[in-house]
C-alpha cells in the first residue's frame, strides 16, 4: 500500500511539474502578446480611451466567473471518470448547458447596455453590445478548455490562450490603425473569444459515443460558480470602481498598473491549472498534501522574484512599456504586486481544497469579495489607498483559507505518529 501511494505521488508530481512548465511557457507567451497589444493600444489611444478598452476587458473578466466555473467542473469530472465514454458524457452535457447560460448572459448585457455604459462612464453603449458577442461564446470556451485540462492535454489547452491573445493583438491593432479607435479595441476582444472556441478543435478522444458514468453534480457546479464569482470580483472590481470614482486619466493609469500586476496572477493560475486535474484524479486512499507542495513552492518563488523585480525597476518598467504618460504610476506597482502575490498563494490553497471535496473556501472568498467592494467604496481617496485596502483584506483571507488545510495536515501527522 505504501509503495502504491509513493508511485502515485511521484506520477502526480511529474504531471504537475510537466504541466506547470508547459502552462508557464504559454502564459509567458500570452502575457507577452497581451502586453504588446495593450502597449500599442495605450500609446495609440492615450490614457482616457485606453481606460475604456480596459474596462471592457474587465467586464469580460467578470463574466468569466461563469466560464471558469464550467471549466473547473468539466476538468474535475473529466479527470475523475475512468472510462473515455464517461469523460465524453461530462463534456457534451456541460457544453450544451454552457451555450444556454452564455447566450442568456449575452442577451442580458445587450438589454442592459444603457445603464452599464452610464455607470462606467463609457460614451457609447455600442461598446457594451459589441462585447456581448464575445460573452455569448465565453462559457462554451470554458467547457472546451476544461475538457483539455481534465485530459491533461496541456499543450492543446495552452494553444487556446495563445490563439485568443494573438487574435486580439492582430485584429485590435489593425482596427485601431484603420481609425475605429475604441470600437476596434473592444471588437477585437469579442473576435478573439470566438476564435478561441474553434481553434484548436475538439480532441478526437471526445468524439466517441458517450457513456454516462460519473456526471457533474449540481453541488460541484454551484461550488465552482461561487468560487469564481469571488475570484473574478477580487481580481477585477477594483478597476471597475476606480473607473467609476476617479477621473478618466487616473483610471487609465490604474488600469496600466493592474495590467502589469496581473502577469503574476496569470502565471500563478497556470501552475494551478496543472495541479487541479491531477489532484482531482488522485483516489481518496492516495490523498496526500504533498500534491500541493510543488505548486505552492513554484507560486511563492515566482511571486518573490516578481515583487523584487517591480520594486527595483518600477519607473523603467512602466516607462518602457507604456510611455512617459504612465510613469506617475510606478510607485503603485510594487504594492499591487504584493496584493497579487498574497492572492496567488491563497488561490493555490483554495483550488486544492475544491479539487478534492465540496469546500467552504469558495464561500469565504465570496464573503471577502463583498467586503472588498464595501471597503473600497468607503476608502478611495487615492489610488494608493485602494491598493492598501486590498493588501490588508487579502492577507486576512489568506490566513483564514489556510486553516482547513493546516488542520487536516496536523491530523494526518498526528495519526502517523500513533503506534
């Protein structure tokens, strides 16, 4: 039994390490493409107009709570089903449901385009309608990505993100240069999502006859939705609220800082993406917290290096990437990096818990996301204060989400020392 557990542990570590390297490489490529896209857009449009494109991207990220929930549930149950027919049944069932949900979201955004554009100080509601096209495809994209993740097809999974980023760069920059301005930048976001749905295609292993074995449960789906609603709010609500409370120029400057800080988040999520299906597929009798140590070490190490880099060269980074108009934000960069690093470590712990069981960490995160909205609403006298609020609340959340993991680890160690 011990030998079987050790073999399963080594295999899990090998898959996590290989998958993490693949996803880290693709994340670096995607981040580079996204940087190029946003740098060109920021330079061509200026802070005020760039802020409008950034807030459209943020709205897409908010809608991604549904997309990521479908991806997590699909990955979890595709990994758990031992037969190929069972994996196909999960994929097809979730894909059908995702289309219903995603189309409803797109139509709802079109219906509310007027109030949404007024709240965000967007000059034209057409921008919201254009974005709704991408949202109508976004949840099905999540199901396809979840199937690839559950099958540990990390090169194919990474390709979907590269396709999306590349499409947004090529189409977005081209449309802006053609004179479409913000409309072109937002339109490219929707086109990129549509392209990510079709390229790359569905793996051949998912085209066989489906056999119902271990369907995705409502409880699992609801848990994933709760988790990603909290995650999306924490990662994006600051940009939305800054856009509402601050002048357009300052909102654009903050969006640039957040863009740099999010590089760390996406790198950390790449590691989590590799860990999640491996942890979900490990049988209960082989469950061990050792699965989490490698991802935790990777995220912590990368976070430390990132914070040191942006703290040492903030003006060089902001000036070289966005130009002199964005240089005043350099003092905020290290603070935002610290906030992102704290959340990245908490994210590893929460994803591990959710991969193994129905966990309460998602509800805890959702609670803190609501508190974050209230506190930023009360304390937003400066951009610096907005970031400090996030650091304090995320630190408290990290301590609290650590308790379930540490408690089980202590119990496990206590049982091992018993005679």
